[in-house]
């Protein structure tokens, strides 16, 4: 008899269901898992539990054995050396004897009706090849249970039997929520493949089972609810898997590619449901690469090369129409195009040119299109005449080190009709983002909505048109609008510049620019925004500043609605898009991003979505990394300017003063933070976190405590008449009182001390990956890097993604990976005339090459940049050589002001 082709009879042991659970170091979760089993309404005597302890080093095995002695369930506890979840489940399968088998994970929980609902449906539908239960996300941090799984659409119709061949979007991927007929697994000799790890082993097992089944009717059980634990500490295999190189090699080769090859061997087309499952898994790889805080992009060059080789082979087995029409989860257009065209030998470009942004002041419009392979020949025409773009660049869409797509970004005059040819073919222009995919099938609801009835009855047709809901405008919103529209208020805030750093903190570039404007440019209507009753508010008030507006107040909203510019060192949403009234009114200012420091890492995935009009940069290399061709940023020379940071004006003055008075009096230690050491959030969405006990056992704490407690560092400080100053990162500050630092170490903090004063008086700055090194290098202070965890940080432990900056090639000081090496580097920095003087000269030359702008004048340059962003272009026809043959003259542009760079 073929597998799962007929109803199964109970086994001789009488167990209807076997639960196999692979257990590894989950003692803290086991009590809740066990309690959920004990709460089941189904007859416990008909359930077998096989718990496989996979070499746990905590109390997991003891808890299981104690439970086995006390429960009515038939519990078998097996133990083995640690070999991974798949090997544990395979051992459990050898001991299973129920009619049906499932693989619940021991850190999850089951709804009390879970077994009852499974049994009720399978008893009525014996033709089901397998069952899939409804996975809900249990968020450990908040205790909330949410129905947010990307494949939740499969359960919206209640309990039902679905033919996978007819409904290929109903593929299933989770072993914990799968229920299989044991006899079918035994007949097939099916086991989990140990090579498929750290993820996809479940999906691989399920698809192999379905490929071997004579039919693929799956019972989707909305009523059987499985609570999947989202661990608050992020320690689950799924949550940590992106740091494992096997996810990009073994999973693809032994998982995805193996399934496609098995399907091909059956001498038929690869089933659409299997293609959808493969595309689904690949989509998460591409989505992770586009997220702001991914660690996936930090895989090695060799791993990346293997990944792309395997994806190219996988892609050769996929139908382009299936890739194009895949809608199971949302994809960005670039994710779809990367898989569809990025691995093809044939060049490709977009079928439409997308116009998505208008600069009304300068009368410029932005055009975008993408291509893969050879760039198309591009011709622009304005008013029928050839024209060059005012600003243009190519942006690389890089996935795992490989630029699979290139985006062309053009800013062109909007003063006349525009036409674009690619490869000699006139292209359609569109004001809406091109559709993510073409429709390859339509649903009845779409037909009814989109099609015109052949014999429409006006009265009935009108009833189908939904009423337009007018926005609800609250009394408070009406009060804000009335106040903002008052003539005195409009006059007070006309063309205002709103300057702010953070809502609770100042003393960054926005404050320094505000000071400059109030002293040198009173003609500019500048205001500074800050939360009232904060330390910086009282400090600025004490200094006599009157143009302070309390953040969140009625006056602040009136300022925002009337202002011309928002100028800030931060790019958070609460800065550039702080509110929208019920009437739809919101600030319509131009956003100047001053930056918090010099960008060295790749922040494109975070910043590209920001509505930045002016983007401040400080070094030529930073400027090129943002606006240059092939960079990952969307910004061009229109937005990006080489001006320097306004706060550097004061830093340079302080440094000159300190040098003149020989006030270099400290060894400054300023490490950055490690995100994986953060404690649990005290509340969802908040910044405050608990103290993480694991911090004190971490390598980070051990190494930096060793530096601060070092007798050699203390001796160097005494020898040169210096103090040791420790400036902890704000996230590190709560741990400092518990670090037991020696008395000779002075602790200073960002919120209570003047960091610029500290840097200006530094004899040497000791840091790791912090951008504060750029501030120290700007004033030519020696730097010593301590990167003991370099492999881990660049392998994904830190949330940043490396950019153009290389510490070995571009860094401002020697990089040490060990303690003794660091102390040698600090000693050399304090004795530049010693034997290491020649080596140190190279770092001084790097500083000179990096910072090419004058040390003073950043505030003035930024001010001119902001003013220029509202000055329109002039357009003229350049007639060229009058003796040449007559032809259409090109159009060129002139700026009313000369460019800054």
C-alpha cells in the first residue's frame, strides 16, 4: 500500500499520537511546556511522549525524568550526546509508536484543545496526507500572543482540507506544527537530514514527505493553536541562525537545491508549491540583507561566493513566472528583480522610468530605473532637445557582497517636457512605483472590483461604491490649526529654521549651528527645540537664549507647521516627521541632516528612506561613499555636501587652546557598546533596559576592565603626569558602578560632562570601533584601537554593517587584538620621539589626508548649503560652435550660486 493512501488503524500500543521533542538546555522553559501538555483535554493515555535530551548541560534531563514518574502520559526519556535537533528527532522516531507523530519544541506551548482538535479533524478526514496546526507568536517579553506569522493566510478559513497541487500557496514549513502518519514515514524510511542546518531542516523534511506522497491533501487546523515562543533574549536557533555560515551554504545545497533535484528526478515539472516554498526561503535571505540591522551581510567572501553559486543553480530550476507572481509574503521590487534578473546572463532594465520626487524650489524632478548586467544606453531630452542630468549617480543593490542590480538615479529639470530613451527605445514614464509583479491569476473578488458590468444598473452600481470616510479632526487639532494660522504666529515663524539634536539632549551640531546663527546670522529666523526641564534646557536658558521652544508644546507645533527647514544631527522619525493632524496637515519643511558623527559603516538601509534634502559629510571618502557611483545610498550630489560638522568648529578652537597651554592631560578610554550584551527591555518599545548579569561574564567586560585596572596603564599615566579618564557609552553607563574601577580612573559621562573638552585635552584616545576616533583624528590626537573581538564584531555580533572604512588601511592608529599589544601602542603614542615615531607618522599623515577642509568654518558652509537648497536653477540653451553644422543644441544648467565643492 502506498504511503498515506488509506485510513490508518491504531497501533498495537493504542497510542493515537506520539509527541517527539528534542530537548537542549531549555530547563527554564520546560515547566510551561509540560504544563501545557498536562492541560490537554485529550485522553492522556492515548498519547506517547518521546523526549530526547540532546546532551543538555542544565537541569533539562532531571526535569523530564521527574515529570515521567508523575504523569499519566507514557513518557520515554532518551539521552544522547549533543548532535543537533535533527539527530535528536531521528532518535525519537525510532522509539515512536503512535498512529500520528508530531515534533513539538520544548520551549513552546500548546493550547489545551490542541490534541483534541487534531484528533477530531483527522478522524473525520482520514484521506489527509498530513496536518498543519496554527502557529501563533508568543512574545516572552510582553506575554502577548499575536497572530502574525507570515503564512497565517492558510488558517483564515477555519479547519479545512487543502489540496496543495491546486492551491500552491499553501505550502508548509514548520516541523513543530506538523502532524505526520507514522506508518507513512516508516514506509518511506524518512528521517531528518543532518546536513541541513541551522535552519530549513523542518521544511526539507516536509517537502520530501510531500514529494513522495501520492496526493498532497493537507489538513490546515485553525482550531489547533501552537504557541511559538519568541525569546526575549534572542537566543533561539532561528533568532541566531543568520550568524551561522551554514545558513548560506549547507541549507541551500542540501536543503533547497536537493529538493529541486528530487523533484526533477520524478520526470515532471517542479511543482509550483515546491517552487513557492523555495522562493519563500530565499526571500527571507534577501529581505534580511535589506534590513537596517542585519548581520547577514557580514558573511565571509568565500561564503558569499558559495551562496551566489548555489542561488544561481537554484534559480535555473525555477519558473520565471512563478518568481514574478510570488505574493505569499511582501517583497520589495528589488528583491523580486534580484532573483528574477540578477542571476541571468541576459542584460535587463526596467520597463518604465519612475518619477518619484520633485524639488519645487529648484524645479528638479528625480527619475529612477534599474538594470542588471550591461548598462543601457541612456538619452534624455528636455523640450525635445538633448540634455544632461543636473545630478546623476548609479546605486548598487548589493546582496551578500554581490551587486545584483544597479539603480540609475537622475535629477533633471522640471521646466519642460521630459523624454527618456534606453538603448534607443523611448520609455514610458510613470508617477507610481512600478507594480511588484504582473498578475498571472485573478480572483473573483478582483474581477468584480476591476471589471465594468456589461449591463450596469446605475442605482445598484452606485451602492457598490464605498463611502469616503472624512478624517476625524479633534478639537485639539482644530485648536492647533487656528493658533498656527494666526497672523502674529505666522509672522513670528515665517521661513523659520528649526534646529534640534535629540528631543531630550542638545550639545551636538544643531546647538553649535544655532549658536552661530544667533551670533552671525540674525537675518535667519532660527529657533531651537528641546524638551522643557531637561538639563540642557536649563543650561541654555541660563546662558540667556530666548529662542527655545519646548518640544511637544502647542508653540512647537505651530513652529513646525510654519517652518521652512528642520536642521538636526539626528534622522529619527520624531525629528523629520513628528506629527500629522487629523486634517492631514503636517510639517512640510526641508530636512537637513547634520549627522551625529562621520559615517564609516554602511547605514544606507536606515537612511535611504529618510526625506533628506541636505546631507552633511566631513571627509572626501565619506562624501564619495554617500554620493559616489556604485554606493548603496540613494543620495546624489544634489543632497550630499562636503561641509564638515558644525560642532567641529568649537572642537578645533578647544584643541588649539589646549595645545597652546599644553593641556593634554589625560589618557581617554572610550569603548563603544555591544548590542548582544543589552539586557531585557523594561517595557516594550522603550529604551531603558535591565542590567544583564551575563555582562559581567563577557569578554567585553573582562578585556575593558583589564585595561582600566591595568598597573601598566596606571604607571604610564604617572610617568607622563596624566590621569586616566573613562567615558562609557550611554548603554554601558548603568554597569559602571558595578565594575569596581580603581581610584585613579576618573569616570565622565556624555550627559554630565563636556566630551569636546575631554577630547581636546587627550594625550591619547583608546577606543575600539567608535566613531569618536574621527573627532580625535580631526584635532590630531593619537589613537589606539583595541579590537580583541574583531572576528565576532565583523561576523555579526554588532548591528553595524561595515562600509568603506578599513581600520588597517584607513585607521588613525594601530589596531591591537591583545592587551600587551595595546599597552605597547599607548606607550608609543605617549612617546612620539621614541622608536615607534616613524610608524606613528603614517597615522598623522592619514589624518591630514582624511580631513581636507579647513578646521574652521563648518557652520558657515552648512548655512550656505541650507540657503542654496531653496535657490532655483536657471536653464539655457548652449549653442556650442557656431561654425558647426546646424543641429539641436543641448540644454545646460547654471546655478545662481557656485557649488561648495
